[in-house]
C-alpha cells in the first residue's frame, strides 16, 4: 500500500490498506489498525478529500491515545495539520503541527522533526512569512540529509524552490527545483516530478526563456495526464 501510494497509484494503495485494516480488525490489533487508518487518511488527503481524511486520522489518533503511543500521536497530529491546511484553516493547522513537533523533539525523532518542520515551513510560505518559512525548511533539510531520507529531501527542496521563487531569488529557486526533480526521478515520486516540472515552467517564463518554459510545461502536462489516466483506469 505504501509503495503504490508513493507512486501515486492511490486506488491500488487503498485496496491494499483496506485489506490490511480488515485483518487487523479481525485480530483486534489496535496498533496495526491505527497505523493503517493513518495511511488511509493520508491517501484521502492526497486526493483532497479532506473531510474523509480527517475522519480516518481522528480514528487513528483515538486508538493511539488509548495505547499511549506518543510516536503514533505525533504522526496523527502532523497529518491532521496537513488536512486543516488543505481546508484553509491555517491557525488550526499550525496548532496541530506544533503539537506534533513538540512530541518529536522530546522523542529525539529526527526524521519526524524533519517532516513536521518541513510542513511548518510550507505553511509559513503560504502565509508569506519568509523568515519562519526558511528557518523551518532549512531545519527540515538538515535532518532529512542526516537520516538520508530522499523522499523528504526532494519534498523540502521543492518547498525551498517555491519560497525562493516567491522572494524573487530565481537562481536559488531553479537550483532547488532541479535538486528535487533529480531525486524524485531517481526514487519514482511521480507526483513530485510533476510539481517540479510545473514550477520550472513558471520560473522559465518569468526569466523570458519561453522555449524552456514550453518544454517544461509539456513535460508537466504529459506527466500529469499519465498519472490521471492511470488513476482513472485503476478506479
């Protein structure tokens, strides 16, 4: 399920997650149920179905609180922050992210700190708070590099590219998008590849390199259509 999710094959991922959830429920295995409910919530969040995502994350959080699973709770708070961000509730999103970050710092969970710091950095980018955005994104990047999390590195470079583009630092933006693109291609993160093509097209148009802008736009359209067609076929 996780592998198909990373490849943006969301319907296939859900198929495996629900099979897993059914077996955990049969065994009354709360930690397993909580983990899978969390993963299902993430799929619905990726599909912008925020109400359904919130339901699954809250069910997951309830089980983790019963088990006093602090690590698991940090995942749920982080993902509930993403859901609230998707809904446009930025203050509520920040509240969840800070809850997650506090737990992860206390547990010395570097990968977890990186994930939540990256999300906070992107939230501050949306709020056009460049100082805090850069602070949290660079914190995330340093931790992701330390634990060699390539998916996290690719995501954070993409966020840094967006921040630099917003600030008009176009050379740094281009470098960041290219770093993200290279890693995303290497490990098969189709959605991230698509996002980098879109932003590189925007950047090239901004510097009046319309030939390259057109090339990146075509790559973006082809990749986006490929993902959409595959998802539709599987659905």
